[in-house]
């Protein structure tokens, strides 16, 4: 399906969820749960915790779908932010289960397209990917492990074997350059 | 700034930096709580966070999707009916009620009447013994009944508000000549049969027997029994799943 059509369908389904339509919630779940489970699993590194968080995410979608404002955010961004925030908050409570080898941090999904991928593999994703790849290698790796795994500055500094102050500087510079690159 | 000559660009606006750090996910639990509070009160800051979410979310295209186990949707589905939800219409009504309240004492009385109408339950009156004042938020309990030794599992949702207990089979296959029977296991007393399931359809029960001081934390078990249920009124076959309700 074309990205715009998928996005519109998801937006429409969220509006139906807000009106209390359970089948619409199931449609949202079917279209997005594999992607969001991958996202929260990466942050928590524990299937049981990730399943609990995923359940919380869709219960929150059910109860708060009326807060989604299609004129202010894309439905993907709204759902992904909800899932990432829940997962990161949970990770701050329970800790990350075991550390994952660094070389998996930048792993790129191949195949297994889900509805959500159709939505985010767009020009935005390509442009962001290009901008990230222009960052210095160690800044890029640091930003990736922070973003994909929801690690704190201290944690990601330890992972990369640098002082926390250095890590803050790497990631902040990376963010400045990213923002500038995306505005080009 | 001195950074400029190095090609790193100027420092970021502190608010923009904080918003970006929140979205990347590098802040501590305390810092995250502060950011959440600020987002709720500072619209300009919330907009900065939203802008960074839009910028960075496309990176998630790189995360491999992973199909969650079916039990997750079953749990969500079982929980839906019990989750209180406010639609925009409700929110609007509440806002207007609030407005009346602040207007005059006369309107305040009218508003109180409106609230009374709003909180009146649907006219489905079940014989429910008055429980010992359930704490707010304890109107719903859920349990996953399972057994480490086998694949059988059920999801149970106790909706005290509506006096319903909903048992949904997740993985449950019985021989053609056997049925699943659900039991309440009271502390220090014999199991109480709650009903018989076929393993394919959800069973919805009135919860008169469960409602009590410990209803929201009841322990439940499922045994394999002859079709139609245990002939003795007590479990006769193996227990294939068990678990305890927990308030959510």
C-alpha cells in the first residue's frame, strides 16, 4: 500500500478507536505490533518485560486515542513515541537485562515488511539515514546505541569506554549536526 | 562558540537540547519525570519534543520487526472492556460541568446532579454484596493462568465494576471427551467450581462468588474434567493451569 494511504488508514483507525471501536484497535495492533514489539524488545532486551510493555501501550492507545491529533503528529510518530517512552521508563525501573554486543547495535532489518515499515520507509527515513551516516563514526555508533537501546548517558558511555562528559559531547554534537543536515 | 571552527556548529539552545536528549532516551528516570512535567505545562517545550520525535522516528525503520506472541493480543482484548476510557465528548462534558460549578452555587447544584447522572451505571443490576470499599483503581484484576509443565493457558479478567469475570482460552486443547473446569481456590477452604469451558470460547460469569475482601486477588485454577464438569463437585483431573488475579 502507498505510504500516504497507509498513514491515512492508521489515522482513521485511531479515530475509530477514540470512538470506542474495538475492531479498529485490532486493526491498529495488526498493522503496528510487530514493529513496536521489535522496538521495545531492543530497549528492554527481555521478552517478558517487552510483552508487558506492549500490552500497556495498546491499552493506552485504547484509552487515550482521543489525544492523538493528526494535524500535529503522524500516527507512527505518536505510537512509536508512546512505545519507546513506556519501554524506556520500564527499563529505568528494572534495568536492562543483559548487555547486547555492540556490533548488533546498528543491525538493519531485512525483509519482514510490516505496515509500519511501509509508513516509515519514506523520503524521511532515507534523508535521516543519509544524515546519520555523515556523522563521525563513533558519534554515530553512540547515538544508535542510545536511541535503539534507550541507554542513559552513563550507560552508553560505559558501553563505548569513554567518560560520561565525552559521551554527552558526542551525542549533543551529533544532534546539532543531524538537525542542521535535516534542514538542508 | 569555539566549536564553530571545528565544524560542530554552535551549541544548541538548552531547551532544544533537553528535548532532543529526552527523545533519544539518554536521560535518567528523574530527568525524564521532570521533562514530562514540563511538557504538560509548557506548550512551546512540548512542541520541541514533538519536533524531535518527528525527526528521529524514521530511524526506527532500521529496527527488525518481531511478531509478538498471540497471548499479548489476548491479554489486551480481555482487558479492554474493563479499562475506563474518556472520550473527547466526555472530556467536553466534564469541562462544561466544571465551568458550571465555578459559576454560581445554583449552577453548582445542577452540576452535581449532572455528575450523578454521569456516574450512574448501566441498568444491569447484579446481586453484588457490598465489598469492603474497594480502593480506586482496584475495579479490575487480571490473571494469566498457566502451568510451567504444559502449554495450556487462559486469561482471566475480573471486572468488578460490571460484576463480570471473563475467562479467555489462549492455548487450550482438550481431548474430545474432556472439558476444562475453572476453580476458585479460597484460602483454607475447598475449591469452588466457577464453570466449565470448551477451550475455544470465552466464558463470561457473574462474579457474586468472587466479590469479597479478597476477590480482586483470588487464586484460580483450571483442571481437566469429564464433559459437563467434575461429577464430585471437586477437581478430579489434573490441574493444567493456575494463577492469581492482580489488580491493574
